[in-house]
């Protein structure tokens, strides 16, 4: 075999019969490639030299996907996450990713293997959104592996994820909202549901609300935190994700009156529960003062809708109802944006674009009256210039 020049690598046969190729790395280290035949090793050497020339040669130690992901997740990614996000991603990692691809060699992981993971989860009935979360986690992890020189490229770049379904919103009409408020009078969830419908607050924001957040004199509520129930971790509270999410809402007088009645009923419930009461100062709580479980809340909400005779909607559609009703009443979109805590007004306009055509018709009607003041009204009388 002709002697190779510096930086060209070398090929040799081991005593056990296998073939090997060795490359000198920057800093003096060496990377060795193995194969059953000389031809196989020659091809691996050609690819490695090309990757080294491009600066994408993986030079880190051999390890499994499980070994790398667990180290990266705990040491690199965990400090950047809220505890709720950490808990959810940890479940994805432990229950869904590692059992399928954790045993594979990190440097040998292929797009086909990652794609097969996603296809398997689709067949198991996993939601597309969850699979996209899984993809986001893997993609971020492998970006870091590239940065560390453990792999030459991020195989997730060549993988497709399931398309997210388009979730239509089903807000209550003005008439349905009035019917809803009237029919739930006196119900245990009355204050919570009316509060949700009037303020447009998210479920997690409502369930994290404390009495100190409500100023009865100024008739305002301060939203500054949210709560989520995570399996294995229980109820976890966090600050709202964005600065816009931390907002103050002015409350109408009728809602203040309803809250005062609700507080009196809660005091009676606390006395009845006695030493079983868990004092967390929550505005909306269960019979013992603790957080409301989201599953229980949704079941009771749907039961109420059925009893009232209203269509089945998601709890989140109460928030949509707030926005669509206000927009249809002519409230400026900027006010609706601030009420809902959207970071950008474009988000508000995009979600509730279905309301805008009717607002345009109303606006054009006003312009029509402005520029045709002599038009007769429905009673056959001429409209005034005012």
C-alpha cells in the first residue's frame, strides 16, 4: 500500500482480520473507522475526509442516543425550562423516545429511524401536537450534538412531522352567552364560568387566581400566574409566560357583586370542611380549598352545557366567546388584545378574522349613511343630517 500524505488518513488490517482507517484530527487526536473489508473502510475514509474538510466531521466519543439525551436534557436543557415544561418533556423522553431509539448509536442515528418513531406514535394514537413537541425536543438536542462535534448533521432536518389539525373555534353568540349566564345562576361553578366569559382568562389563570389579586375598591383583577396539573408532579404554578400575559383587567360591577357572593359561600364551605380545608387563598377551588382538577372542571362544564341545551364547546371557547362578542359590539381590537393578553395585535386579528366581515358591513353602513344623508329610512321618513 502506498504511503498516504499528511491528512490523508491510513488504512490497515487488524490482527483479528477487520480493516481499519485512521485520521489525524486537529489538536493531535485520531479518529478510527472500522469495516469488514478494505473497500468498506476506504469508502468510510473518503466520507470522513470530506466531512473533515467541510468542518462537519463528528469527533466525539461513541455513545447511545439514551446516554447523550439524558445528559443533554438534565445538564443543558433543564436549566432553561419551567418546571411544568421540564416535567412534560421528561415524560416524552422517558415513555416515548428512549424506549424506541435510546439503544441506537448516536452517530449512526438516521432520518428513517426518527421518521419510524413518529409513524409509530401516530399509529398509537398520539396527537400531532405532541409529536411536534417530541420533534422539537429531538431537534434541539441534536443541534447541540452537532455543536459538540458528536454528530456531523442533525438528522431531524430530513424528517417530516404530522400536520396539525385546524381547530375551529365555536364561541357562544350574544344570545347564547346571555342564556348561559342566566341558566347557571346559583351553580357551584357560576362565579368561575361567568368570570371566564367576562374576562377571557385562560383556564390555568383562573385556577391560579387568589383573593389578593382582586381589588374590590378599584374593581380590577391582576393576572400574574398560571397553574397546570402535571402527572407525577401535581399542581405546578408559574408566572405567565409573557409580559403581556401579566395584565390588569377592569371588572364590571355585576361581576364584583357575584365575586362577593362567591366569597361568602366559600367562607361557609371552609367552616364546613373544618380541619380538612387546605388554605391556599384561591378564588376558585375545590370543596377543600385545593386547586380544581382540570379533568373534573371540564366534565362539569360539559354536563352544564348539556343540561342548559347549549352546544358542546371547549372550555377555551369561553375565551373565544369573550373576544368575538366584544368585537361584534364594536370594541376596538387593541382593547381585546390587551384583555386576552396577546403579545401582538396580529394574533388577535388572525384568530378572530371571522368577526371582521360583519364589522366591515357595519362600517360601510355608517359610511353609506354619512354620504347619503337624504336616504329614506324604513319608516319612509328622511333621515336627519345628524
